[in-house]
C-alpha cells in the first residue's frame, strides 16, 4: 500500500488505474447511511474491483454492478475482503470489467441525466 497524499483530479484516474483493488471504508454512521460517495463512480470508471463497507446505498449499488466485495464496517472485515481479492486475479478481472461496464452504462452521466429529466417531466405533467 502506498499513501500518496493529495492527488489532483487530473491525475486521479492514473493513480486509480495503477491499483489492484480499490477500497471504500465507511463507518456505519447516519451521515454515511444518507449519502452516496461520489468516489465510487471514479472507482467504477477506472475499471478496478472495489471492496466497500455495506453502509447505506453502497451495498445495493455494489451488488447491482457486481463490481467488488462488501465488508462489514470494521477494519478487520475490510482487510479480509481485500485479501480475498488480492488472492484471486480472475475475480479481480471480472469485478473490474463489471465496474467499467457499470460506469459506461447505468452510471454514465448522460444516462443519469436522462433519467432525471424523465422524472422531472413526469412530475410536471
């Protein structure tokens, strides 16, 4: 593991793509249950498998995308799932491909914007 410190947004994708496994550690708090961590979209776009704590909507998003493994919101559980992925290159590849596909389809900004526009139009009628 390499701790880089601050990385500019321009360089972020190169850094993410250099990783074997990406991590989304979340404490089980009211704030984390009620928000969507935007970095998950960057992780999907990088096409890398992710280990994320099953807190809030993250669990259902990860399961739907089949882009990685879920852990309990504890350091031990997160570490166990990271090791599972590090030990299985085929699983990492599969989750990475799924992540990229999710980024290009369902989590594509054009798709999301079209869904939002459709909702607004239904509400206006």
